[in-house]
C-alpha cells in the first residue's frame, strides 16, 4: 500500500524557543537541553553579533536600542521558520510586538515557547556577573528589577510552557525543560464533556497533582500490584502536594473489575469519610482505570477522578473517553457509566515495566485507529514494525522508540477523541471505534477472556476487511495489507477457536446489532472511510469467517 506522509518534511521549526530574564540561564540551560536531545542550539544574541559583525554593547553604543530591536526581530522571524533545534532569545526580545506575533504563530503551529522562570535573586546576581549587558548599565540591580516588573507578565503571556529553575543546576533545569517540551497534549471537549487533557510523555504523571485544585482533600489511589512502583510514585507526588492519600490495592486485571471489589472500595471510602469534594486516581492497565472511573462515577453520585494508565492499551483507549464499569455474570462491561475524568496522564516512564506481549496487544487498537481515520498511524507502524515487535521495557526509555510510541499514543488518542467528542454515549459516530470489535468480542467470550482484547481486535479487523471485500467495498490489496501489517507487528490475523454457529450467535448479541439485524463497521474504498454495514448477506458473513481460519 502506498501511504503518503501527511507531514511536510521541508518545514523546519525550532523544537523549543527559550525566553526569560537576563541571567535566567537561557543560554546555559538551552545549550544543555540541545546537548541532551542531540539537536543544534542557537542563541539569538550570538547570531546577531555574527550578522552585524560586532558585539552587542558596541552595537547599542553605535546605533541605539531601537535599531538593535529591529535587527533582533528580523533574525528571530527567520529562525522561527528555518531552524530545527533549541533557540534561546535575548532577554528583551519577547517585548517587541512583531516577535510576540511570530511566537504566537509558532505556538499555533505546535511550537513550545519556554519561559525559564528563575528565582529573581539568583538570576539578577548571575546577570550582574561578568558585565557586558547594556540594558543593565548604571545601577544594575535597580535596572534588572525594573525590567523584571515590566517583562515577567509579558513572558507569562507569550510562553506556553513555564519552567521554574530556583536552586536548580543547569542540568536539572535542562532535564525539566526537556521533559516539558517532549510532552504531548490532546484536549478533549464536546457536548456533555467537561474539558480535560490527555498528557502524554515521560514524567507526565507529575501533573496528576494539578487537576484537583484546593477543594479536594483526600485522594483514593486505586491500583493493582504489578504497577505498585508506579502507584508509589503517584502517592508520593500527591502527598507532597498536600493531599491525604488512601492507598487501595485491587486484584489484578479482570479480577479487579467486579462488583465485590467495588463494594469493598465503597465501604472503605465510607469508613475514611470520603465526601463529594474528594477524588479518585486510577493507576494501572485498562481494568484498573475502568474500575477507578466506575468508583468515581458512583461514589456520592460522582466525584472527580484522574487516570494514570500504564499499559499501551489503557493509554490509547481505555483511560480516555469516559466509559467506566465492571463485569458481572451477565457479561463484560455491562454495568457502568459514561463519566469523564478530570485528566489523563499517559506517562511513558511506566511502560518500562510493561511485558512485551501486553505492549504488542495495545498495537491492535493503534492499528484499528489507523484504519478508521489516520493513515499516518499505519505509515508509522509500517516504518517501525521491527522495533515495535521487539519492544523491551528495559531499553525503552530514552530510545528513539519512545518518541515513536508517544506519537502513536497521541495520534490514536486524537482519533478516539474525534469520535467521543461528537458522540459521548455511542449513538452514531463513536460506533466506528468498534471496527473489528464485532468478531473480537465473540472471540474473547468463546476464549473465556484468555485471548487479550487487542489481539482479538486484530483478527476482527481482518474479518471486517474480508467481509468488506466480499461485498465489493474494498479491494484484495487492502485485505492483504491488514494481514501483512498486523502480522509484522506480532499480532494474530487468524483464529481457529469456536464454530461459526457459536460466533454468529454472539455477533447477534453485539451492542451494534438491532433486533435480528447484524451491523458491522467496515471500510469503504480505503483507510479513513468507514461506514455501517447493515444486515449483510448471510453467506458473506460466513465466507469471511472461513477466510480468517488459518
Ligand atoms: N473504558 C474503555 O473505553 C475501554 C476501552 C478498551 C478496553 N477497556 C478495558 O480495559 C481492560 C484491558 O486493559 P489492559 O489491556 O490494560 O489490561 P489490564 O488492565 O488487565 O492489564 C494487563 C496486565 O498488564 C499489567 N500492567 C499494566 N501496566 C503495566 C506496567 N506498566 N508494568 C507492568 N505490568 C503492567 C496489569 O497489571 C495486568 O496484569 C479491559 O478490562 C477492557 O474492558 C476499556
Ligand atoms: N541554573 C543555573 N545554575 C547556576 N548557574 C547558572 C544557571 N543558569 C545559568 N547559570 C550561569 O549564569 C550565567 C548567566 O547565564 P546565561 O545562560 O548566560 O543567562 P541568559 O542567557 O538567560 O542571560 C552564566 O555564567 C551561566 O553559566
Ligand atoms: O534584556 C535585554 O533587553 C537584552 C538582553 C540580552 O540577552 P540576555 O538576556 O541573554 O542577556 C541581549 O539581547 C541584549 O543585551 C538586550
């Protein structure tokens, strides 16, 4: 398949622009960030000196500040469009209106303007060292303070990333900047949805303390044992932020998603005096975040909650979108509520402990999102299939793969959000997220849930592709592409379990079915074009099933 890269490789833009007061460390810390990220560094002052062929104090003396600002603004405008690294500006640069406009455009195109917010005393002292700063001529301290008063509010306005560096070494500050600029955010809004962000990247769990504000006192931290070390981190962060934390360990995976476990948690919340102004944080795979959301939705008819998903599947799917619930003897996920979180923190640091097979499973839902909306996902999966299949948590952090996985999470969450925002309660468009799921749910049930969901979805998408091909919606190449892509990622593409009759009976019970009519989600023409297929001919439904037997 020929999948075009939707991004334009010609466009160069700084990975981050650093602003701040004189002496904040824009040059020193900026260089360190570039070094850590192995990308180029440029300092506007140095570039200006190169361009005008003299030192800045000499230029100020000869031509004055207005002339300097003009040269500075022109140079910054050029770099914002043609430099692919870390770019530090001179202290006063963001005060020039044309530079403010250029920075706003840069942010609108996805850029990061980092305000390096140093402690005023520390920065002032450093700025006065060494001299050579024309803006501090005369009483340097008084000048610095005056400029700080004028500039600090503007810097806060102009930047979209704020990094405090008080008492931090340049290395520590740089690490902080690096984490913050590598972060990706997907904003979720929609009718009946209180807006929230899904924050993706290494260290993003640190933000879990930012969503509840001052009104919350107690936080119940719901997690499973395999992710203990990650929930320990969340607990430490929440305690440091002043919350009273109750640690609630629940049985792992589906064993935790039961009414009995929920009941034990409700009892505990009652004993510990949780009120409507308290909150829940879920840390773990999709089972733990589904349970945590369900507890939040039901306790006192709804309290605030945040999710820290730790499996790929939970990051790309389960933790966003607001479906919460437990399993009962009537079936999986049949009891629950649509209840959206206050924030989702997909911290890629937690993937370091994720076993390979559980990671691979998550790719099933990632590929599905590529098929239904974002063909760029398919291109990325294709280009990195070998590394993804060989995923090893032990070598994952800081590797090139981490960036690839972060992009896949961002894109997959974006696809999910497009569907959820338009249709929270699954009355229409949201059903498209169910591509491959009609057969997948039947497989999971017949395999007594020993088959992992993402693996079943992979087979289900091949089935849906076969069905669409038999009925003339897509060509054989696209069916073959489903198989080759999924198997290159280590996902299954065939299933030899139960009989067609068993599968058919279960597909009739699928939530998309209407009366006795089967309904599937299929592609029409190519990836990105999805339709509902209602009541397909019985022989096509059976023939497609025959084709997924190996
Ligand atoms: N709410 C939704 O919209 C939605 C969507 C898809 C799936 N789900 C639900 O999500 C669940 C499946 O999610 P899942 O695949 O994450 O399964 P899971 O929660 O059972 O996690 C799989 C296993 O991986 C472990 N694990 C998770 N993160 C780990 C880490 N970082 N390190 C080590 N071990 C880790 C878990 O403890 C568990 O043993 C199902 O219950 C499904 O119904 C919900
Ligand atoms: N976090 C820090 N800790 C200690 N020294 C620092 C720190 N940041 C910067 N410095 C030092 O302070 C001086 C001013 O830093 P610089 O990067 O030139 O500031 P700016 O470019 O923001 O004016 C330099 O000598 C630099 O090495
Ligand atoms: O604050 C300012 O107006 C200036 C700061 C300097 O950069 P640093 O902040 O890197 O010292 C330099 O651009 C020029 O002296 C003007």
